[in-house]
């Protein structure tokens, strides 16, 4: 069995050592430093073949160059750069190599950030996470929801379908943040709803972006498809469109991802790897900055002291919990037949206010049904 080093190609060190307060001056190179528990490890996986676009490989180096010029914000975090997974002779070879690398890092209790490359690489990430043998919540920030069962090879069009077919079935929940209605068919939404998965329209999230935070709080791994960001010139990603999240919105979402204590892996995918003015790579590097900023603030963002709110609804008693110090809410779902009778579901103040109007939050029903 190959070692971790044999799957990875080192990055060009000439762009790492920059001014004293930069991320480039603080990042540790894996081939020179031993990985520590609870650290963050950046991995490039530039293979785009699963995206079915004309370009086969992405230049992840461009993102690194911009990231390492940004300021290190006095973070109490160990950050490593593991280099890139070289694209295999076949698409399947790349997927296998990524799965093996993620498996090793999870065993070492290291947090991977995967820079890609096709979003269908998430199937390999899911397989690696499945080795933990625990139910998994997967969230995608994506303009599309595609559940295609007519393609055999793993692609952007069908990786979610293949994920759902894996045995043992560990996909407890899937949520899509920011889908655009003209890309998603009604039959697809019906399938999503029939299996109690979640889809949130771009307009609904943009109207109040804070409503996305509870979804991230209950996610084990999150994939950001750069197709979900507006790109007028179409150079950002393999499936760029003129509509999508603004640059500020996607950075806010990425910070919410960092604040989640449950998340184990972050992936940013479908980066094309070129722009005439460097704006694309600058954007992705700043998204990473906000993620690290959120990760560093985790210890201040969640406590175990709550204010309890009870809402009576016919024969039901809905119990909401609010963190005493920060604006975070949970909904308690009770199961009388389970040994652990209460399951805390991340929610928002909006859910609480809807309950006061007599509307039971959809999160309550979906959670209850999944345990039946």
C-alpha cells in the first residue's frame, strides 16, 4: 500500500515564503513537517475530467499563490500544504488516490481542504468518510441538483446518485444551498422531497443568508461548486453562469462553514484555473481565508448554556434552545421509543417565529421521518 507521500506532488516552494505576517510565511510544508492532530491540510486535486468540460486539468497553483499573500490573522491553527494529487492515467485512478489520501488524513484527525477539480470527486470523499461507519450529512453549495442514473462513469451529473446507491447506506441527509430554478426540474425536486432531502433556492438564501447557517452546523462534509457564484465573463468555473451568489455572499457562506464543529471536510470544486486579471483566484483564496477565520472562532461560537423556549402546538410541545451568548438556535425532537430520547436539530430564529404562528418547522418533520 502506498504511503501518503507517494500520492502527492510537492508545491513550488518559491511562492510559499513571503512577508512575515502572510499565510505563506506560516503554512507548513508536509514533506518537511510532521502533521499534527486537529490541523488543516490543503490538498490540490486538479483533475477536471469528471466535469465533462473541454479542459482536463485546473491550475490550483494560482489559488495558492494568492492565498499565501493574504494576512495570517493571529490564528491558533496549524496549516499544512500537502501539494497536489497528480491526475491518474484514468479518471478512476485519480478518484482512488484522493480516497486513499482522505482516509489517511481522517485517521490522523487532520481536517482536509480539497481544491479541485471536478465536484464529482466528492464521491471519493464520501467513500473515505464512509470508513468511519457513521451516518453522514452532505451539503453542496451548487446552482444545480443533478440525480442522473443513466451515466455509468462518475461525473458531475451523477455523483450524487452514485453516493445514494453506496452500501452500506450512510447518507443520512443531503442539502443543496443556492440552486437556481431554471437548472432544476420539478421531477428532481419531487425526488429530493420524497426522500426528505433539502433544497434551498438561491433567492431564498440571498434574501437572508443567515438561514443557511443551521444547515452547515449539521453537515459532515461540504462541497462548494464554483458554478454557484455569478461570473459574467464565464472564466471562474467549468459551468459558470451570469447569476449566482455574489462574492461577498459566498465568503459569508464559507465563514459559516468554518464555524461548524461537525464538519470534517471542505471541498471547493470546478475551478478553471485562469483569469486575465487574477480576480478568480483572488476570490477563491479569500473564501479560504474566511473559512480559516471561522474555524479559528469555533471555540467562541458554541456554548452549552441555553435559554429554553416552549411553543405549544395542539397536542405537541415544541422545545427551542437558544445559545445564551451567540445567535444560535436548536429544535429538540423527542423520540419516546429511543434510548436517547432527544435529538437536537440546528435551526434558526425564523423557525421559532414560525412555530409561534402555529407552523411546525419543516426541519422537525424531516428529522422525525428519518428516524422512523
